[in-house]
């Protein structure tokens, strides 16, 4: 089958289209003919050599796909049929014509979403729902701050938090993206972090309250400022390290607020945990997509053979929402 392989670590040009052995589904796995694959920052970090796949995972990039079920391994307990239109959360292998994945990590595409656009959903929906609601226990009426609000995860997080009744604040890098946050995605507060201090601006616009929950993809660079921005009993959930992995923290501020810092990843979790997350996504997120309360945000699509160009566009930071590869 055709797949994108990495010839080395480095820039987008290390991504090349090649022929590789097709996957064979093992026990409990389904085989999917891929229609589209989502591009995520984790793919970029793996390409650069900073995020190796977990032991036993495919070295091929790609953590989410949409497509049609093509076959089954033994002992698949979930009621799928050949030809079902599905999305899948992967540990790797998405930039390819086929993937084999545990059935627990596969969902039928929600009504009203086409099979191509659906590729933008599984990774971001699972990441956002598991972190904001299953981990941070975000409640209606609370204020949540989402960093990188116009990225793939951010665009889903803003919409989902708003749909669940939270007051949503988000950061972005330009005035144009700030306008997208409020005018298109529905954020209540949007802050250009290149023009204003997000801690001071958030306090000003919340009457000094701050954020009950912060969803952070930056890491070390924002650690102290995030804690400063938390409300009493606030929860900071760190899901990315774009700004580094090591930082100093004034623990006095954390203690005085009775706040919590939580670090999570999705990729390395066991199948049982991913299955539980996907079940929750089907129950709580899919109906919002079908009703139109939230929507997928796809910026651009590229043919699979142009994966290097897609990564180059991602690296530019110009995108809003998701970038997809069409297989």
C-alpha cells in the first residue's frame, strides 16, 4: 500500500510517499480503508525527532483517520460491518491507505458529517473531552482559558466548552485570529497574546476572578503565568510542551489558591482507557455535531503525496482549525 514514510528527522522534506506492507488486523482489531487523515502537532514533533511513537506502534505518522471498514481480525466484539463509515483514534499509522486499529478506538461517523471532514474529529474530540470534562471536571458557568484557540484542539475546545455552558476565554497570535475566536467559534473573551498580557487581560475581563480551568499546550513558558491566571480551586491541565518542558514555579501561589496542575497525554494510554474516552465522545460530542451546536473546522486539504507541503503549511502557523491529508 501507499504510505508516507520519514527518511530522517527534520523538516517537511523528510516525508516521502512509498510502498509499504499493508497492515493485517490482529485480535480485536478492524481494518480501515483510509479516506482522510488529520495532521496534528504530534506528527510534526515526531517528524522532528522529538516525539517517538510508543513501543509497538507504527512508525508511520498519523493519529486519526476517517474511512470505511474493510475487514476484521479475530474476536472483534463491537458491532461493525464492512463498509461502515468510521473514524479512528490511532497510536500511529494514519498517513497510509489502510490502518489496523483496536475496535474500541473506532466510532461510526456522526450524522451530518461527511467522511472526509470527519478525519478532523477523533484526536481533537478525544483530547478535548477527556481533558476538559473527564479530567478537569469543567462545569457550566465556570470560566475556562484555552491557549491556541484557533488551532485544531483549540477550535474544538472553544466550541465544546461553550456548548457545555462554560464561559470561554482563548488566546491567539493575531487580531484576525482573535476575530475568528469571537465571531466564528463563539469565545466570550479573546486575547491577542502578542499585544496584551493574558493574565492581566483575563483578570480585567472576569472582574479579577481568573480561570477555573486552563487548557494549555505551551508548557514551561506559561507555567507560572498560568498559575497566576487561575481562580481559587482552579485546575491547570497541560497537554503540550510547545514552550519547553522545564520551568520554575512559585508553589506559594499554587498553595494559596488550593489549585491543581495536571499533566496528561492521550497517545500512550492503554486501549481500555482510549475506548472509554471514545465512548464518552460518542455519547456527549457526537450529538452536538449532529445538531449543529458545534462544527468541524477544516482549513485546508492536501493529497497524501503532498504531506510535506501540508506540514510546511502547518509549520507556518497560518492555519485555523485542522489540516487534512486525502488518501
